C-alpha cells in the first residue's frame, strides 16, 4: 500500500487540528459523533465530519485511509456540500487522489483554515479544488514512499504518472511539482508561494461569510475543549487535595492509635511489675487497692513517689517497694 506521511511531525506551530486529534480521536484517527462536545451535533464518516452549524461544509481532519473515497461520496450524497475543510497528516496516495478527483468533479471549494495543516496525501485533496482553493494554514508536500517490494519500479512510475496527471488536471503551479518530487523532508509552502497556489482569497465576496462561519465553529470548539480540560484539571486538583487531606487524617489517626497503644502497654507493664513485687501481708485475703503516684524522668528514673488512698492504711502502704 502506498502511503504519504510526513517524515517528521515537528512544525513551527501548534496546530489546532492536531490538538483535536489528540483529544478526541483514538490512535487510528477514526471519528465518532460522541467524541465532540454534545452541543456540536455532527455526523461522522471515518475521518470526515459534518457539523450542523455549518451545513454546507465537510471537515476532513484525520488520516487518509482505505475506503475513505467511498465515505466521502456518501457524505456528499447526504449533505449539500460546497466547502471541504482540510487538516490532516496524509496517508493513502490512491485514496487521496481519488478524493481529489471527486472534489474537482464536483467543483468544491477546498479550505485550510489558519492554524490548521494539510500535508502529504491531504495536499492532493487541496489541489483538487482547482478553481476555488484557499490555504490560510500550513500546506506541505514531500516525496511519497512505498512499502511494497523494493525494486518494484513499475508501480512507482505508475504512481508518479498518476500524481502528475491529477495535479496537471487541477492546474497546479509547476513549482509545486519541484518540491513534491525533490523533498524527502516535509516542505511547507511560504505565504508568497501559497498566494500563487490559492485561487480565491479569504475576502472573496461569495465565500467570505462561509469561511467566517467555519472559523467561528473551530474557535468555539477549541474554547469548549479548553473549558472541559480546565474543568477536568480543577476536578483532578480537588480530588488530589481531598486525597492529601484524607492521607493526613489517616496518618494522624494511626499516630494517635499508636501513642494510645504504647501508653496502654506501658501502664500494663508497670502494673504487672508492681503485682509481681508487692509484698502482700499474710493477714490480707486479697491484694488491696492502693494508690501510688510515681513521677518518672527520662530513662525511667524515679524522681518522686507519693501515696493516695489505700485499703488497710499504713500497714499496706509500708509494703510498697
């Protein structure tokens, strides 16, 4: 299978689409309606999303994968689409070319919003908007690679021929070919180069309000994501504080229990010591109750002894060691 993916994911900007993928998508980039905030009602077709808030646009914000062209056609059948919003890391060459052809045949507008990025196979789809394409965000190209048998030159030549054929059909500027077939690393077109690639502007009277609706939706989703993340962080901090408080309370309780247990053991040891050494008078039927107050210093040194109530009076007190 032929793939177009970046050799490096490092770019100079933090891309909004990348955060959306990190937050909402599993590792295979498959989308589902539940992965977006509830108020943003949507329908998903693999990596393709349709939001009710912008009914005439499709968002392609994932990897170009097998059978995506069929999913794209299904989305077009289900919705009245004018604009395809692009932001993805590339993927299958053939699927990218197929979708680019569909975009061209249906005369759809392709749009890369500011802070989005479309590179590798995604760029084919962008160029498919031959008469109406606009890249405000990053647009990148580089050489494709094949994981088929090494030395299969016929497939490679066929692929290059198809890419050139499609891009020529899309009226792609010649300097794009130079970058696409000579750069092993990702090449991002400069603003001046994008000005030559774009066929409409952000202020185009026919599409300006629609571009604005798309940008507003992106910004609203980004803010909602930020709010939810902050709420999750606040909740996590509260739970952490509660855990710390509970841990301190537990330690304090264990410490008190340990202190009480040690004190009880010490009192019992003294009691047993006294009982073993008490010289009970022969005439006493049972061991009398006598109150003896002992003041101890460090190391158990006896500092003072005083007597309180004692059954039998002086006779029994005189037997105290």
